[in-house]
C-alpha cells in the first residue's frame, strides 16, 4: 500500500509530504483546491506521461517521490532489474523528476530506471478509477480486460497462438501471390550458383593462388638471383666466406697484443656462421627450384576464371566464396517459400493450436461472465438501482482474433422490467456513474495485485442515501485494500477512516495548495461545509456531527444482498449500509483514531 507521498515544485505545490495508512482515506476540499493534483502526482511517479507543464512556475524542476510497501510479487522483478532488495522488510521507493525543459528522469530504490519500468510496477501497486470511468466501459477491449481480470483469465497464450497463425497465414499468402516471381528468382539463383559452383572457390584459395602464380611466373629471375648470391657467398674465386676467413685470421694473429679486438673477432665468427647458413639455404633453394610451365598455365587459367566471375557479379575475387554461400541460403529460403504444401500444413497446424487456446479462454469467459453479471447486479441494488440488472454479453467472432473467439459488451437495465441495453446507451448520467462505481467496486474486490485503489470523483452524479451507501462500500473495501477517494460528497467523506483536507491559498501573489489530515472539530467543520457551503451554521454543524457518529455506528453491507428496496432505500441506511471497522475516525468523539491517518508538512508558500 501507499505509505508516503512527497512533492516539490509540482504544479501549485511548492513542498508537501503526506503519510498514509491502511483503510479508507477521503480527500476533500473546495472546487479548484487541487484535490486531483495528488492523483496526478501519483500517476507520474508510476510512469504516466509528463511534460514541463507540471513544473511549478519559476522552479527548475518538479520532484515526486512515492513510497509503497513492497509486494512479494515484484521481488524477482526488482532483482532482475538490479534494484536494491537487501532489506527483507524494505519499502519500495519511486522517484520521478521532470525539469523545466520537459526532460524526465526516474529512480527505483535509488537506482536509475526507465518510465516503462515504473509502468510495470504500477500494475502491482495501485488501480485508479476516474470520474469518467464509464466511458472506457463502452470499449470492447476494456470490457474484455475487466472480464478477464475478474475471472483471473490469462489471455497471453491465445494472443501468442494468434500471432503464430497470422505469421503462417501471411507466409502462405505471400508465397501464393508471388509464385511467378519466386520461380524466376529461383531459376536465376540456381544458374548463378551452378556457374560459381563449377569454379568451387574455397575461402583461402584466392590468396594461395596469387602467391603461387607470382612465384612460378618469376621462377627464372628467382633462380638467377639465388645462383648469383650463392656464387658471391661461397663458390666464386673471391667470395664472402673466404674474405671473412682471411679477416678473422689476421685479427686472431694479433689478438694477444690487444684484448679490445675480441668483440670484433666474435662478430666475425658470428658473421662467418651466418654466411655459411645463407649459402646452405640458397643451395637447397636452387636444388628444389625448377621451371614448371604446365603448372603456371593451370594457375593462369584458374586466376582468370576467378577474375571473370568476380567482374561479372561486381565483387572482389576474394568475396566469391561468401557470395556463393549467400546465394545458397537465399535459394533455401525460396525453396521453403515455394513449398505451398508445407506452408499450408504450417498454417493449419497454427490454426489448430490457436483454436485450442481460444476454446480454453472461451470456456473460462463463459464461466466468468455470469459471475460478474451477478456481482455487479447486486452492487447496483445497493446503489439505488433497485431491480436493475447487469449483463456481460459475449458475441462469437467470425474470424480469429488476438483476444479469442468472442467479443464482450456490458448491457444494463436501470430498473425492473426494462431490457438490458448497451452501457453507452443508458441515458442518465447518474446511472452511468453508479454503474461504473458498481463495476469498479466489484472488480476491485477481485484484485489480488494492487494494494491501493484510488477513486477520483467517481461518485459524481450520486447523492442522498445512495451517496451514504457509496461511502460504506468504500469503507468496506478499505478493510481488504487501501482506498483513497477524492470526493465532493459529505456522506462519502463521513465514512472514511482518515480524512485529508485540500486547500488553496494565495500569498505574495502566488497560489499554493496545502493538504492536511483533519480530525475532531476540524473534520466536523469540513463535513458541515460540504453539506451547506462556506457559512457554517449550528444546524449544519449538528448535521455533520450526527453524520459522523452515524457512520461510526453503521453495520456492514451484505456483499450478496440483492434486495434493492432495503439496500438502496433512503430509510434503511442503518441496516443496509457498508460499514467497516468499528471506532471509525469519522466521529467527533474518536479523534485519537483519526489521528493515526498520518502526518504532513504544510506547503511552504
């Protein structure tokens, strides 16, 4: 769950730190005070798109830090991403900074992260339901996702099978449409491969050919040079070895008179040995050397063949072996592409695999749809829509789809005796809000991942006894997960375990927003303001005190109740309302309980 939220220079918030606790927390305040700013900040901390507009005027950057309890489900993900997880009981710290140029940076547990990684974490941390949530419920993809989440249905296998089938179908269609072109290409490649294959070039042959050809074509010159060198070294009347021997003998005769000549004598001895080695090598070379015109002709023809093919295909000769392998690979691909029977078999196999996965999903959805229909219908009774019905309609699809073999649509009948119609055609705005709330509460109860649920003015268009029921539903939901609700309804705020007041003030020509936890008389005054406006009267204060006290005494709603008259009637709120934990922070007499909601630092103007 959410433990702490810190803001600095965010929109109209210079500096703010809020601590949150478990249960149901309400955020209230006048219109325009900035209640939704906190929700916007949380969304940014969890990877939503941000720009320079969120930076407070005159500031260099906006900073948002959110601290959550660390879910067990993300431990392996954090370790794989290199984010610190040493402390077994550590929290999860997310930080986002956006500068005045719109550039964004993010961190998870102090390590740099991407916005995409923040969004991945968001799925395990919180769900946000906005005041226009019903609009998404008219889109088939959203409807299907809600149904799958409710039924704990994993649609990824059917999507993967669909992708495989589409790939196989496209390969078959491409091959069928390009048969003539593929045949011509096949013929061209086959001819080219045959021509180069006759040469049979190998990887290192070109370098070896050139070396041998150069040696044989200059064989006479090489032999003449070697013979001349050997004569000068040892075989001529006057040669290098004899002269060296004479020099060495002269110095050795006088060496006893001057030891300084020893180095020179040693050098001549070394030179004498090297000259002998060189003469031996030249003699061996001449013994093995011979003119081979037949071999030279073979090399001429081979080199010419390499050069001719290289020019024809506009490649350096050394690249011919690689070119041949490249063509052979292309030909193998063409053979596969022109194998229509093989491609048809692959497509049929992929379709069979898809149908198997899709039927599993269809069975699961057929089981989940009535359960979701019943659960939301029951919630509608509690929200003042006695006799109303909710249905999840599944329609078969003619063609395979990535999501399966059926589309899903929400149908609603607002009261008894009416025929369920598509949700988007329900005329009343109040009904739309209540239905969206019923769906949100019902599906949120099934949510095993996110530990925090946020309702951003989803109670818009609701009032009276229904508003009280909404508050009790949220309080009851807060017993299982942390619930934060931005609300303008006093009946909802009175049911909260913790109450935060959002206020806007102008100082020094600048506007700033302030958020404080309230309790006792301050909370009573805020409920009274929500009931009757800015001018507090003794009547509105008394009404507020009674509402808070009544909220603390209320008994829990029955989750399975379908009695619309009892659940939604204006005169039955004591026995049908949602309750929650006893000792609510709502009453004026329970200030100590309310005080546990958290701490805050006031905004610095």
